C-alpha cells in the first residue's frame, strides 16, 4: 500500500508542477482593468530612430481567413480571428517610432466632424467670413494587407499515466495564424515592400485524479487540473508587431527608409537581419530548425555493461568500453560510417570469466540529423579477440540508440548493440547448434570536429 501511495504522489507531482505557474495562480476573484500586455520584445532595430518619420494611412486591415472559431461539438458563428486588425496595426505603427499613422479607416466620420466645426464657427462668426480649418495630413505610404489564414490543430498530442487508480494526463493543441503586410507608395502606386509573418497559438490542458478505496466502504476521489489557452488577439498583435518590424528592417536594407546614425547603423541592422533570415530559412513548420549542428567527424568514448548469450547458464553483466570514430556524409547527414575498438569482459557466475578485445566497422543511419535529440541505428562487421590474441572470432552486429547534443560539439550517447558471432567457441564450450551472442549496453560522450 505504501508503494502505491508513493507512486500516486509521484504522478501528481510530475504533471501538476509542469504547469505550476498557472496552477498556483488560479483566478478566485474578479480583477480590475489594466494596461494591455506587451506582446513582443523590443527589437534592436526599433532602438534606432529614423531620420524622418513617414506619414502612413491604413484603410483596412482585417481578417481575410474566413475561419470560424473551432468547437468540439455543434457550430459557431464566432470568428477565430479578431476583427479589429486595423486598430492593432495602427497601434503597432505608432509604437515603432518610425511612422506617423493618420485616420483613414473612418475617414467619413472625420470629414463630417470637420464640416460640423466649419458650419458652427461660420454661423457664430460676426463678420460671416468663410471658416478655414488646418489642412489634413496626407499619407505618403498606405499600409495594406490582413490576416490571411488561421490553421487549426496543426499539431495535437498528449500523454498520460495511470497506476492503481491514480492517473494524470497532458494534452495540447497548436494553431497558427499568418499575417501579410505591404507598403504602397501613394504617388506611384508601387508596392515598396511586402512581408509576411506567422505565429502559433498554444492550448494546453493538464489533469490529475485519484480513485481509491482507502478502507472497506471508504472511497477516496480526488481530481484537479488546469487548462491554458493563449489569447488569439495577443497572437495577432505579436504577428503584426513582427510584420511592422520586418517592414522597417527590409525597408532599411533596400534603402526605402533611412535610420539616424548613417552607414554604421545600416550595417548593424543588415548584419542582424541576415542572421535572422538565415535562421528563418532553416526553420521549418512546427518550429523545427533544419540546421546542420553536427560536424562531419566525431570521436566517442563509451562505457557500460556486456553480457554473453552462450552455452553456460547464469550469465552476468560485466564491464566494457569502446572508442569510436564516425564520419557523416556531407550531402546527406542522415548517413555515415565509422569504426570502433574496445575491450569488454564476459562472465557466467562461478563458471566462466574472460576479457576480450573487439574492433568493427559500421554503416549508420541518423533518423533526425538536424535535431538535438536523434535516434540512430547501424549495422556492421568486425572481430572479437581473446586478450592474449590467440583466438579470433568474426561477428556481425547491429544496434541503435539515442544521441542528445549538449552543444554543437558535445553530445551524450545511449546505445544498445547485439553481436552475432560466427562461432560457438567464444565461451570455450560447444553445446547445441547456435553460435554465441553478445549484448552491449553503453553510455558515453561524443565530440564533433
């Protein structure tokens, strides 16, 4: 019973504390209105002021996806994307410090109010002269575009665990919005620059429960959980902020806008933009960065346990180690080949114990070569030698494991290998018609150069 309670406590702890920030700050009362959240970090580009601010107008920037809010059952006519995109864009343009936004979305209201002012002043003027108002600002650039797509459930998943009436589960869903933005010259109608950005929206739910009879006719039931949904409006705001920033940066690179500070600032902005663009080019859907992290050559040092499957009973694990060299193909890092040397011991308790030397060549396949964590598998051939080099055994081997990169040069390896020998004399006895076999389990470090 004590072990079961310990298991239940471990399950609850694992799942609840992964979302402890939201779990221990649950809303129990109403809150006052507050200043809106900051959606994105101020870019280094926006720290440099422009030589001259550009007057821009936005007539409309709305949802063009036509996507309705997804629901589990039934139907809804609520849109998935906010319809206030114009207001969000105007705020982003103002916060950037590079533009002077003017009212164009409701220009009719503005013109009507100016007409009311003009008529009122003229009616109450003593000399009945025509009343003149200051001229309206005109935009040198019009900003167009919209939220062009809202993709629901681009990735969903979860995990769960249940043990003797105690269980916990975690579920998540990710949506994605895409924003296009373009700057149009009002004098020529030319599209000066067009950019697009995307932002994912995460929804996550964590639950834990306990169902157990603590005594006869005494049932204990406990259930708790938390669900977090990233606000779609904030996601739209962050995507628009990024689009405005990108519009400024690419405009500076192309010479459309000019920052205060001269060529030095322009070069700094170009350098930062090129790095970000390179990273964006290598990053695919689901935020997977397809970057070649691993060098073409690698040296590994591994140690662990070895076990013989032979003619004696009571086989035991004994110590062994390997040194490996690996070369990855330049054109396709999925594939590689290498060699290894090592020493290991084999033991049958109270019967047999012997040390061996080994060497092998392998052909390897990396399943996820661009990720930090990748499974891998390999096949190869080699030899097993007795310590005094008196006997030599041919072997065929295959294996696999996991590698996790701590940095782009250092990685941790976890490996399992099965060796099939061409002889039944490894343990110095022949029984039956099956050749001897060896299992290796290793843990080690990998260094790329």
